[in-house]
C-alpha cells in the first residue's frame, strides 16, 4: 500500500528527548524541594502530558501545584532543555529518502508547538516538513 503523507510524532521518533526531559523534570522537582529522581524513574513519562508525569513523580493531585511545577520545567526546557536532545541515528537520511519519494511529511507533538519548531530548526530539518502541530496551551 502506497502512502502519500506521513505524520510523525516528535519525541522518540526524531529526537531522543531523554537528557532534556530528565534535566527539566529534576530542575522543576528540586525547585519545589522534592529530591531529584533517577533517570529511569523519569524517562517512563516521556510522551504523556506533563501534568500526568508530574502528578506521578510527586504524588500530588493539587492542580495549582502541578501547574507551578510545569512552569518551572518549561522555564528550563525553553532555555536549554530542548538543545540537549539529539537526533535519532540516520534520521536525516531517512527524511531525505522519504522526500525523494514525494512523501509529504508533518510533525505532531504533545509538547508546545513553539518548542517543536525550535527543535526542528536547531537540527536544520524543518524544511522536510510541511507543517508542525503541537500544544498551544501554556500554563
């Protein structure tokens, strides 16, 4: 079956988000006097909404507190966290091959659209994609 359009998830497909995510989560946790968590405790929450990750990492159900932690996470992530991501191996070659075969491509992300765009621009792969969609909500 021939496909003409490919919509790609951002995390774990184009970048390996582990370092930026773990560092950002620990930054947020420490800023509210939680102890830092081990990498394996945090990486299991890559992908789901930040609210769920923070709720699980803190055992808090307090929406206001969770939102405050998200603000701190994003503060670090917007500044440097997204730059700590690395491209998955061979992704540029794969994108080039798809483009040569006239496959239209887009990116959808659960993270903020502005960060998804920044990531693509950082690694100079934004021109492979016709659109980038992500969250526009900022707490």
